[in-house]
C-alpha cells in the first residue's frame, strides 16, 4: 500500500463554477486532445469514427435537472438544469493512493497533484474501485490506469506562453467556468473565489477532502422574462425608410 504525504507544499486544483458551465464539452475535448497527443503515455483512441471505437476519457460532464425549494407562497419556481464536470479531485486523503498495492498511485509533496506511475501500474483496478467519484479509467489499449494530471506537462512547461501554462480544460473553457490555482494559498484568486461564492466539496461525506471545489448555481429570479429585451419595441415611432415601410404596411 502507498502512504500519503502528511502535508503538501501547495494544493493545486480546480474551482468549477456550476452557475456558468454551459455543458458544451469543450473541456472534455481539450483534455482528450492534449492527453492523446502530448501525454507521456497517450490515451487510447482507436477507430474513433468506426463501428468499434475504443478509447479513454479523463474528464466527463454530467447534466442534471433539479427542482428548487418551494417559494414562501407555496408555489414552485421553475426547474433548473445544471452541468457537473467531473475529473480527479486530487483529494488530500485520496483512497486511490492508499489502496494501490504497487505504489504506482501517489500524491506529490510539492503541489498535491495525484498521479500514476504507469510503469508500476499492474492494472488491478483497485484504485478505480476505491475512488468514490469514478474519476479513474482503465486504458483499454495499455491496460493501465489513467487519470487527470492537471496537465502537469503544461503548467510547468517554460516553453509555453505563460497564458497556456494551465490545464487544457481551463484554457479552453468558453464560459470561464473553470479556474486553476493554489487552494492552499488563502490569497490566491481561486481561494478568494471559493470564499466569496461558498465553494463546496463534492460528496464531503466520503471524507476524502477533495482539493477541487464547486461553486453552487445562483438562484434564478422567476420574475425575469429572458425574452423581454427582444419583445419590447425598439422605437415606438420609427423614422426614415423603416418609418415609411411601417406606415405602408399599416395601410394593407
């Protein structure tokens, strides 16, 4: 079995805003692309457009529809749909690490990232069984366990522009729903965001102490009509060509 470090120097992780995630799967595709083309042991990706596709993904999006609590008058507000991106949460008390019989799974002291030494992995699947989040995946081609690395080969790569030294999923998110940083630093941007928005652990009852945090969806105001700006007339008395056209059509 593998021991966890008593303390890590940093806690690099993700903060995911469930209020702004639109479920577009751009993060999933960027993760797959980067880790298939540039990873040390690339993800399997065979016959992607054929009749028998075989591959592995490290990041997935789950979509849920929830019913908010009733209002004070007893009426129900509209149901809300939200998207839950999920990958490895790089837990402080990671059961996937402690259950590993070969030491292939480990947590780094310098930044808290949980990784797999694939040369030592025997493909027993114990770490996948121990992970309560389903964040590990057996590579069907290489028969070793793969997982999110927080793009460790990007974030420390001095050959990349500074703006690109972040996980591929964060760099590509069009809605700005994914944030990356050091959650051990209370003054970091991600820590301040968690404090301001009440960031939450995923399934805290499991006791894994995940580093990644989720920002809850904001309540929706049922009185707002999202189509109102498009339904209201722009000008009650149009002038010029549009005014002439309006008057001409009004006579028909």
